C-alpha cells in the first residue's frame, strides 16, 4: 500500500507509534523471529496490526468521559 499523503500527527502520529511498537517488538523477540512470523503468517501479522490499532484508539484522555 502506498502512503499518498502524510497525516498531520507529527512525531506522535499513528504511523510513528506503530513504528515504535514494532521496533520494540523486534528488540524483544528478535528481528529474525518477527520476520519469520510475518512471512509465514501474514494474516496473523495483519491481525496483530489491527489489534494494536484498536488498542491505540481505546486510549483516551483523562477528560474523555467528562463532557457527557
């Protein structure tokens, strides 16, 4: 998938957070293990990315539920 236009999130944007997460994961389990997992189980990698994205969206601000 080609990234056509950059979003305005800057260093805290979603793609940067994703990159940092997968860098951390690579450091924890090893690059080869992660590469093997991604090549052998592409749907599970996709699910991992979707789950991570969902978790990012659940993180709220301290005032998220204050204005109901």
